[in-house]
């Protein structure tokens, strides 16, 4: 958990081991205080986790009875582990469960629930892909894509934008897309070089964001129009690729290589975009250059 007021001391001490331990102690104390001050949020979050756990069990039971019990065990085990890790990490950051005015909320809202649903579906999607159960993988992928559209729309339409949701949504998007591309690569629907380009792109996003926050200062990056359009096109191409895997036949034989190349080119191009944008805005944040132009106008640095 990044707490800026403590990170400032850590930066001044140049990240010495003693300063690092002090930061961990202070951050842990802050987390405990926040959880004690807002028990309703904790109950709400883990009630949602229990609901997802129960749904995963019911789904796995259906697979065990109708299809393959070993597949059912894998689905339930990995989904349960994903729920435990995801909800545990979100619990550490429940202090961000605040509205736009900074007021603490006592329960997770529907947009956050949809975001967490997306990451909960991820293990099952990847398992179905690697077992070549493409229709099931496609159905779950479309459900996850729909949740991705609905969470932001509902948050804005119903004025339920929260600090937690603003931070959580892009992180879930990165983890979801990276894991999905790696799953497609493992299933043989994408060549390894496309998976490597995806790992490089999303790895730069995650590592770069963490580096900036730790060593430079607080950063809030709002997605650009290009980033949104790229995400839509990549999601459509991945869904189309899974559909082709389910259909097989002459059309799939002709269209799969074309779709693979399209995804590979898009991933490679966005690697260049991410590096260039990140480097330029690092210079803006460090004061080396003045912010100019629409690209930087879409990127907001610093605490709100």
C-alpha cells in the first residue's frame, strides 16, 4: 500500500533498510486503523467474495456432473485462490473506498463489484482456453468484457465514482489483458512472439507505474482516446480469435493467422507508444520539460 506522506520520508532516507522497515510498520498501522474505522466496508467486501466463492462452487459442481471432474477441480481451485488473493489485496486498500468528495463509504458499490467480477472470471477463462474449451471461454470472456463496459458507465451515470474504483479498474485491465494473452499463447492461438510483446507492454505499464509512484511522486494517469480505442480493438480481436478456435474449419484456417498478425502488430506498436509516453511524462513530472500538447493534457500528475 502506497501512502504518500510516508513515502516522502522513505525517499528522503534514500530507501535504506531501516527506512523501509519503518515505512512498513507505519503503513501496517494505517491499514489496521482504517479497517477498524470502517468495519462495514470489510463486511461488504468479503460478503461479495463469499458470493463469488459460492457461484464458483456451483459452476464447478455443474462441470463435474456434466463433463470432467478434473476440470471442475481446476476451475474451483484456481478461482478460489484468485478470490482470496484479490480480495485480500483490496482489503489492504479499503481506505480508498471514498467518494469524489473524499467521504468514506461503508460498502462497496456495484461498479467495484463488476470490476472484481472481471478478475474473478479470469482463471476460468484461461483454464477453458488451455483445455481448448473455446465456447465456454468465449462466453466468460464476453461476460467479463460486458462488466468492463458497465462498471465505468454505471460509476459515471449514477455518480458512484470512488477513489478505489479509479485505481482498481486500470490495474484489473492490465492484469486481465496480460493473463488472457498469455492464455491464448499457451492454448496455441497466438504465437510466442505476440505473448512476449504483450508481456513487455503490460510489464512496462505495471513496473513503470510502481517506479514513478515510489521514486518520483504520486501519479494519476487518465487514459487517452488512443488507449481506449486500442483496448476496444484488442478485445475485439481476442474475442474473434477465440471464436475462430471454436468454429475451426476453412474460415478459421484462413483468418486465424491474419488475426494473430493484427494482434501482434498492435501489441508491438503500443509497446513503443507506452515507452515514449512514459518517458516524456517522467520528464514532465521531474520538471525537465514543460507540459504541452494534447497527450500530456490527458495525463494528470500529482495528488488531487
